C-alpha cells in the first residue's frame, strides 16, 4: 500500500498577484479583508499524482475554555470529524498518536495516518469556548511548521450535539490552503433507493451522514442528476405507466414535468452551463440521443442508428458527449461532439461497456465493463489510452460510476458486501468505503457540486 | 492557470461572504495582516482572535433537515394493475440475454394474444419491457424498451391496432423473481402484458 510522505514546502511568491490584489480590492469594497496578497507557501502535490503523496498535519492538544457540560467531549468530536474530512480528501495525512480524547471515526484508509513527526508540514490548533451549548465559539488555526507562519484562521459559531457543517467548511478551507485542491467535504450525493415496489430519491452527505429522502411519490424515480449549480435535479419518473423527465427545484421542493415523449425519457445530463441537457428518447421509434432545453424542447437529435443509443453525458467543456451504443451488436462507449458528428469508439476491450462518466477535470472517463461475468469500473483517458481497472474480481459487481468534483473520487453502486449499496472509491489510492449502510438497494448515484463550485469550472483541468 | 485559479478562489470567498447573511463578530478588518507578516511568527497563535476570519454558512438549497416531505410529489395515481371486466389472458414472452428477438415460442404466444386483442378492440394494453439484473440501469431501460417495442411491432403485424398498445420499459427495476442464476434471470427478461381499465361507458 501507499505510504504517507510529506512534500517539501514551496517558497516564494505565486504567480497572479495582480489578480489577487484586484480581488482583494473587491473584497475590501464588500467589507471583507484577507491578507491574500502575501506570498504564501503551498504544498504542491500536483507534480506527482501517485495517490501516495500527502501533506501530513498534526493536531495540537485541544484548548477548551467553557463551563458547559460536555464541552471537552464536543471539542474532541469536532476535531475527530475534521481530521476524518482531511483524510477523506485523499491529500492529507494525520500524525498519530492524537491528543488525548481525540479519535477519528472510521472507516479510514491504512495510509491516512503516520507516526513520523519529522514529516509534519502543518499544525492544526483548535479552541472551543462559550457559555451556551447552542452558541459555542470554535476557533481554528492552521500553522505551517517551516517556515513558521499562520496559513489560515477561522472562527465559527456552532451548536453542540450536532454534526455541524462548519467542520466540513473548515476541512475544505484547510485542504485548499495546503494543496490548492478543492475539497469535497461539503458535497452531497444524490441517488435512487428501493422503497416498497418503487424507488425514491435520497441525499446523503459525502461522509455517509445526514441521509434524507427528497421524493415521496411512490413511483420509480431513477438516475437523478444535479444541475451544475446544484439548484435543480433532473430525474426520470413513472406516471400513469409512462416514463417522463422531471426537474425538482431545490428552492421550492416541487417537481415539474419537462418531457413526456412517447417511450423513453431517460438519462438526463446537464451541460456545464446548465442551459441544456442530453437525454435518451425513443419518440422517433428507437432509443436515440437528443439535446433538449430544460423546458423539454428538443434542440437536436444526435444519433441515427437502429441500435440502442443511451447514457449520454457532456464533457466538462460542453463540446463533447460520451455515450453508449450497441451498433456493433454489444454495448460500447463512444464519444461524439455536441452536434453528433466525429464519433469515435472509446472502449476497445470487452463485450459490455456502459455508464460512462466524464471526470469534471476532463482528464479521464470512468465506465462499467463486464469482465468474467461481473461488472467492474474502469477509467480511461479521452484518447482511449491509459485504461485501468478501479475495481476487480474480489469487489463483486460495481456499476453507476459518478465523479466527485475533485476528479479523484468516484461513487459507485456495488454488491461487494452482499447488498447493493453505494461506495466511495479513491481512484488514486484505491481506498474504498461504504457510503450507505443497512439492508438497502441503492443505485444511480450522482455527486453534487460544492456550495460554491470552483472545481466545476471546466477551465481548471490541467494537472 | 494560476491566476485564473486564484481568481476563482477569491471569487468563491467573496461569494461566500456575500451569501452569508450575518457576520457575527467584528474584527475581520484588522489584525490578520500584521500577524501574517510577522517574520518570527511569535504572535501566530495569539489568543486575541484578531487573526481569525468569521465564517457564517449560507442556507443549504436542498435543506439539511430533510423536511421536504412533499418534495417530488406527483399526482396521486394508482400505478398498480387494476381489475378489469374482461380478462384477455395475455401471456408474457421471454427473451435471451441482451436480446430483443422473438423466437418461435414467443411468436406462437403473441399469435394467441393477437387473437384476444383483435376480439376486444375496445381494450387497451400496456406492454412492459423487463430485463434481468445483469447490466447497467440505463442500458437495461433502453433494452426493455426494445423488447416492448418489438413485441408491439409483431402484434401490429398480426392485425392488432397500434392504438390498443402502449409500451413502457422498467429495465431491471421491477424484477419478477429475485436471486441469481439463469432460472431466475430468464423469468425477468420478458415483455409483460398489463390490461388497462376499460373506457367509461
């Protein structure tokens, strides 16, 4: 397995200071000021994406200053959750042993912790104070060890006894500060779960907490897909024995119909700017791929084959569409441009390749491939090179891959422990953890954007 | 690359703060810069709090409490098979793995179904396409569609009115039998006939 090692701090000014100064001016106008113009060291992990590169952090002894009963335990709980978020980013390792009372809730990767103090790149200092359990003050500082300087300081008001979102916010800030990578701790995953004879849509935080049901219509609700800004969800539902596409507005909690063409109304994928969808319809007599508006109006039919054409998804630029076709007699993954031309085949091995998902970074595509009678997840570069298995024979069946905004983690549905449930896979390190639990039947996951989605920007794709 | 990255990063912070309705503490506008520029770093862990940025999170658009009990509600409809006055006794047809071809047995079954449907032109029927659990959600939904459509096409070729026949695909989402092995799977690869309610008289 991989080993935790720290990366050398990079000194000197970063490019783009003019932009920073301009942004600082804007921030100042808005009454916010941060010392962003200071040249700051960054632990540059992008040079080597082996999955084993991690910035190692240590946690100082907790500082608790409160007469509130349980404050000490609450501080330890917050610290443990914060460290778990950092480890789950894939970019950060944690020095062990931890300060008294702090435990990191599992499951954790074997390589997420280290006991070598010499490798610590930054220290985290946490303080909990306050006299009211519902208004505790949580302060956090991130201090680089060498050269010694404060990288980040945050203060939050939190309610004790909850699993506050502020922990996830802080974790993302720390990951970004240390690595330049956008964290995923504030993201959520949307999926379809069997309920009675139907399926309903559910949401769960990226760490498996905060499960909630978001549809209750007793029908089959399938393959939900977030809009790029996270404000809307397009999904397939059945009504009066017909399939149709609905859009659920987050602001109102109401769904409206956008397409109920005769036959299939399936597999919507939003364009990166949220103005269009690619879908599978069979209104012209056969499953084919179309671009439509969010109103349901058909803009263009993209495929004209007598075979099955399905599972379309835009690339992060919106210029290309990856999809499945069985024009050769078996399903294979293809890429075409958004007008339907310049088609090329992406999956070159195997006789069942499906469910392609283009990474938000643009640099790789995950898909499902049947191997020896089981379904496994593979990744491949957009030029069909660098094919690599993410799951193997010992992992059961693995389907429905969907990328996290970081382009590093996948959520899949897998029956590896006997139940069809969701798992999160770190494609770079190989770490896998169950996302949902219990006797469930889950499928069709889709990973949502962070509250503000810098990593959804397709221009940031160079690695 | 770096400049756009930093701009976005800062844009994010501006947006976050703009969205935050309340900044609880004063003091955002002082302190941090002098602390950060201190070359010795001695004051870095000072307890004054001047080096801290207050953060208030904005509302989660999909709610964090899961209280949207009517979310996604559609008109209450009984989606289960309904009792009808005439039972046409339509038999299902079955398919090979990843196939929508009708074999001789299926054609014989559909010939009998066609006779019943022609005898009751007032009856409407939904043909459901189903698949076994092997394979992906979307491809199986498309395959189930092909099975239902091929079944309808053959019935129409035998003289049944296309207006009597609706089709829908359930893919692998509504299996008839649960488990592994071809004895189970073969039962789930089918076109299933469901009679609709007769029209009001």
